[in-house]
C-alpha cells in the first residue's frame, strides 16, 4: 500500500509539473502574439498618421509587386524613421531585461539590476566626456560603450582581489566604482557650457530613442547578439546556479567560470543598450519579476518571457514617449513613473499569477 501511495504522489507531482509547463508555454505564445500586435500598431502611431491597411501594403511591397496607393512620405516615415526606432526599442528592452534577470540569478539577489556593476554610470561618464569635447553622435555612442565596459572591468578586478565572499565583493565594488563615475559625470556637468553642452548631457542622461537610424542598430546588434545568445543557451545552468555554489559544483558546473561568462555577456548587452538609449532605469528590475509571476522561476521559460515582455514594455513606453505630448518625453522619465509604482504592486501582491 505504501508503494502505491508513493507512486500516486509521484504521478500527481508529475501531472502538476506538466500542467505548469503547459501553462508557461501558452503564456509565452500569448506574450509573443501581443508583441507582434504592438510592433505593428507602433508603425501607425505618430504625428504623421499611417493607416493600418496602407502599412501592410507598404511592408508587403518589399516582397511582392503591389500597386502603389500610398504616398512616398508614408514609405519614408515607415522605413526610415519608425522602423529603426521600433527595432531599437525592442532590442534595448529585451537586452536590459535579460541582463537584469541574469544578474538576479548570478548574484541570487532579487534587487539586482543591469547597473549593479556600474555599467550605466560608466556609460553616462563616457557620453558626458564625449559631449564635453564636442564629439559627433557616433563618437558619443562609442565613448559610452567603451567606458561602460571599462567600469565593469574595474569592478570585476576589485571584486576578485578583495578578500571574502566574491559575490558580495562584486556588489560592493559596483556601488563604489559607480559612485566615482557618477561624481565624474557631475563634475563634467559643472564645467560644461551651460548653453549647449549641459542641456545635451542632461537630455542624454534622461534616456531617449529619438534620432535612431539603421546605422545605430548596425553598431549595437553584434555586441547584443554576442551577449544574448550565450545567455539564452546557458539558461538551464542559471537554474542550477540559483540553488547555490555548493549544489552547482556537485552537478559538475564550474561556478566561477559560469559566473564570469554571464557577467561578461550581461555587461556587453547592457553597455550596448545604454550607449544608444541613454539612462533607462527600472526595465531590468521590474520585467524579470513580472515574468516570474507569469511563467514561474524556471529559466527555461523565464528567459524567453523576459525577452518578449522586455521588448513589449519598452516599445509601449516609447510609443507614449513620442505621442503623449507635443514635445517628446524622455523615455527614462516614463520608465521610472511606470516602473516604480508597478514594482511596488508586484512585491506587495500576495496572489500568484500562475
């Protein structure tokens, strides 16, 4: 009788397990459909209206011979202005979200965010320094990207040299180095020309996707893919790493090497995102927690959900940014206004969404 009881419990657990994964797959499908709808709707939103039927014809005209019923201005708006910005919003949103969920798994800290190692502070310093020297837009992006990587390298070097727990050392080093680069940015703002340079630095720090072109996507797509693909492939090892280093080592995982690879990849996508979008907060903190409510904590489903929801979230916020008022609202302001109250709601909600 005891054997039958154990077998019954095992079958019940297996059915519950399969049911949970089935719901997770369904949730991913629904989220992907919602992203597709948001992606297409974003082309129609703006001061220059593009009807949905004309939008579909414009897109299909690149694949099939279709009689032109739209104006050349519509086609220019769709392909030269809105397409690069929409793609960039999706890329930045998914990268910041993936970096956040990866850091949370590596550091076993639910408050970890993409800027935990100072990548955003380093990028801000690099961009401000480039603006102070009257650099071009491309050089501002390059400077932000390079200083973001330099900052994390310094943090990792300090964390490895300091005695004690390495994870804690990395977090503390990130706080200290981030503070130093923030002070450097403040000094640059102090000595910058208040007529031209200071407003440009301030606007960059607030985050924006305005002025995005396909050349900007071409600059960041390679480092983004170099970071996203390994993180996606290592998502099952992140599951083991969240159990602790001792449990991961018993399963044959080199925790130090795995943590190093994840930090490098997360830093790469964070640096690439911040270099082209400026300081956009809360995305990498809020989206992983929202996705855990939807699909659970298994990185097999959590990572794809984070990619989809992160892209959708920033795309929606960017639509509000460019359509809510006559003048464009910096996207970093909106993510803070939306992210902070929503995060409070998530952490105070007792019921699970599963």
